[in-house]
């Protein structure tokens, strides 16, 4: 288990700045973010709403330009471009913040859900480093531990462990895709809010690449996400 002087959970309004102050003072700091860097303000709150307010303000001023002796012709709001600008501004803040933290001296960034093991310990997610040397069968992945989740986010490949008050050791495995035979392909279910959130994150990442190929915002993202998550759980070909 790695020891830190401070563990910051969440990269919302206070997290990144307290991290910077602590790391700047030479403390060894871990930052854990389970979702989008920047939290509510950057991704769904202040910044996106204010970029849309700015667009509305521009439209309002342009619409009233004649009152000020300025002729701009007819004014039309292109919502697709308004939303694309909003997404771009949010993305710039999000990635800027993430890069800042990842490149910060004395700071280690973990992406995942932080849980308290006890009053003073937070479990560290780990994965195997790919060397499966051992005599036990079936081999338990993770004997040689590397910090962070499995880079491929393979099913049963990311772990966390804890010890209960009786001293028993426990190991969690992350299930990203259920093995065939354990699911009804006609029904899509999630065991917990965390499982659902993780599925959303994987769909979001894949959808980001899809939008990049598309070269524009995909207004039908809910259908795309739904198709992706259903196909993933059913083990069928994923939308590309
Ligand atoms: C539509 C909207 C508009 C807003 N506009 C304004 C505005 O103009 N001005 C203003 O001052 N405020 C505004 N707000 C409010 C502002 O966004 C919030 O007050 C602020 O973002 C709260 O910051 P926070 O750091 O407390 O929480 P959050 O921003 O929610 O950050 C918490 C972070 O912690 C992470 N996290 C939580 N639990 C865990 C865990 N167990 N493990 C790992 N990570 C975890 C989350 O993923 C998240 O990234 C707005 C809010 C909304 C919804």
C-alpha cells in the first residue's frame, strides 16, 4: 500500500487548489477523481451555463442592434454551434485541469471511486503488471501489483483490497463486461449506481472518439450511449 501525506478526493472547486498548495509545500499528495476532472462547475454547472448565457447575450444585443443605429440583418441562433462552443470551453477547462494535476510535482492522480477502508485508509485500485508467474491455478491476477486500474479496463482485471475488523483479507474485482451466460441479452441491468456510472464513462469515452470522427457534436448522443451500453452488456458488436 502506498502512503501519502494527504489524499484529496474529488477535483471540484477546492480539490485542485488544495492539492497544489500541499504538493507545493513538498507533501506527497494523491488526488482521486471518479468522473470528469473539474467536477460540476467545469462540466455541467457554472462554465457551460455561462457560455450559453454569453451566446444568448450576443443574440439579444445583435437583435436590438438597430436601436443603436447598427444594421446587422436578420439574427438567427444556431443551437448546434452554441452547444459545440459550450462543450469546447468546458473541455478546455477539464483537460487543462487534468494536465495540470497530472504534471504536478509530488502529486499522483488516480481515476476511480475512492472509498474509506477505515478512518485513515483509502483503498488503492491496482492491476497486474502482466506477468502471470505463479503456481496457483487458476492464477489470481494482481499478484504483482501496479497502481491504478487495468489500462484496458478488462473485466476482472482491476482490484482493490481491504482487511475487515476480524483480520480477514478481501479482494474486489471490477466487472466491466459480464461473462456470457450470466446475463439475459434481452435485459440490461446494473448491479449498482457505480456500475451504471462506469458504463456511462466507457460510453462517453467511446462516444468522444465517435464525435471526433464525425467532426461535430452528435445531437443523438442518448441513443448512441444506450446502444453502446446495451451492446456492451450483451457482449455484442459495439457501435463505432
Ligand atoms: C447548472 C449549474 C450552474 C451553476 N452556476 C454557478 C455559478 O455561476 N457560480 C457559482 O459560484 N456556482 C455555480 N454553480 C454551483 C457550483 O457548480 C458548485 O457549487 C460547485 O461546483 C461545487 O463544487 P464542489 O467541489 O463542492 O463539488 P463538485 O464540483 O460536485 O466536485 C466534486 C468532485 O468530486 C468527485 N467525487 C465525489 N465523490 C468521489 C469519490 N468517492 N471518489 C472520487 N471522486 C469523487 C466528483 O466526481 C466531482 O468531480 C452551478 C451549479 C449548477 C448545477
